[in-house]
C-alpha cells in the first residue's frame, strides 16, 4: 500500500474514532435555548391567557409577551459533539448540568418546583396589578402546610386563615413563628382561625372570610435535625406548620397557560392585567416583550436565561424588551439587533415606559448598559 494511501486511511480511521468518541462520551452539561413567547393580551391554545370576570374590561391591542427558555431534561446527558455545537451556536448556551439541576434534583422535582413558583407568580402578579390600579386586595395569613405526625396534624389544615395566636392578631407569616416560640415545649398555644372551606367560599364570593374558631394545640420540642417548621432554631417550641399568605380578590382573574413554569412571567402578567382593566392600550399597538419576577409590592426581580429570552423575543417580532435592572448588564452585553432594552425596577417603571413607547417618546426610556 502506498504511503500516501496508508496515511489517508489512518487519518480517516482516527477521525472516525474521534467522531464515535464524541457521540458516545457523555459530558455533565445541559443546554439552554430560546423558548416560545406568549402574548398575555392574546390567546394560547384557543383561549384567552387572561380571563377576568366580575369587572369591566377593555379591548387591548399590541403585544405584552412573556418569554421562556427551553432546557434539556434532568435525565438527558449531552455528548461532546452536542456540547461543542452548543458552545459555538449563538442562540444557545451550554451550562454545567448542576446549574439547572442542583443537588441531584430530578426532572420531576424540578417540574414540581417550577409549577409552584409559576402559581405563586400568578398570585403576586394579580396583587401587584390591582395595587397599581388602587383596587383594594384583602390579604390574610394562612396555613401553607402541616407537617405529618406533628401536634398540628388533624387540628390545623392547609388553607386555614390564621387571625390570631394566643389572642394576638397576626399580620405577617413571621408573626406566627414568633408567637409560637414564646412558649416552652409542652405548653398550649391557641390559634384563632377561619377554617379552609369557609376561607375558600369567601374567596370565591369575593368577600372577607368569617366564622372564627379557636384551636388549642400542645407544642412539641423542635427536632434537633431540622429545628422544626416555624421556629428557626432547634429545641424550641413548635406545632408543625408553615405559615404563608393568601389573597381575596374583589373579582375573578384567571391566568390560563399550560406547560410553563417558574416565576419569570410575573411582570408581564401584571402588565397584561392592567391593560385589560384600563381604557386604551398600554402599548399603543407596539410589540413589547419582557421578563422579570414580581412581588406583591410590585418590585421586579431578576431571572435566569436572559440572553436566550432576548433572542426568542426578537425572533417573535418584539421591538422593545422590559428588562429587570439586575439583568441589564448581561442583556446589554449581547443584545440582538433591532431590540431596544428598557430597564425596569418596579411595575410603576414598566407602565411609565410603556406610556413613552406608546407616545413615541423613546429617547428618554431607561436603558441598560454593560457598566
């Protein structure tokens, strides 16, 4: 065999071996890429994303799109070829697998966590929107969870409204922990509650819950391993619940969007609700997308995958992107052509910027910078 032919054959075999290795060898990385965007003012799967009843609504044009990121599953393992391709591609990001699924989190656990965060973001979006419109929202402290085999089991239930502990009114979830831990283990603590079924009926009817009941529970000593559910330290008195907040809205607001998780759509849901409850258009018919968590006070928080969301928004046709302040530097470092970043810290910032976009006064929009 001629030397040249042998060299070419050997090179080909080496190349084939390398390709096989690249396909067969798995690496501990995952991929993030742009996901679909959904107009909160429009429909998804044939029904309106935002459904409001019991209050006058107004037609809204334009787009207020929430954005998403598509990620590989927890059980999927990339090979070397896929990882290299992802690193080189502009519209995807390769990150360590533990970044998306820390501590060995399964896909099922991640999906459940995302669903819970998505549900909470919907509640906060409703509260923030109504507060921005000066529409009163009733807030109460509730039992979020009851620990199995704890003193509270079968006495308190998830959804019970906690009005007082030992006769002292509670206004925040943390008040419950403080009042319980004023006791020593083995002492009784009395909760004044509205049962969950009455609370649910009141919420459906758009009224404050009524019909107080007193429930006395004997406290226990917090387990040394975890320190108990609500006391913040081992050895203290506990009853075995976790307190949270719930809201009673003056009319019904439903957010219908399947197969989406996480808290990052909160801001855009809030803006969509505001747009539907006020005359005229927030956007003036413009295509605006955005992202950001929202809390009950209307504060906008940072999210993950900002650069992938920018790509997805621009591909969908967005011209403006509402960007959480803490994500601005990263977003500004790699902004798709034709997309204007608008920095927001609060829902009030967002509505003001939308007014400027609507009026065509975009020169003064708060911008993002890499510095």
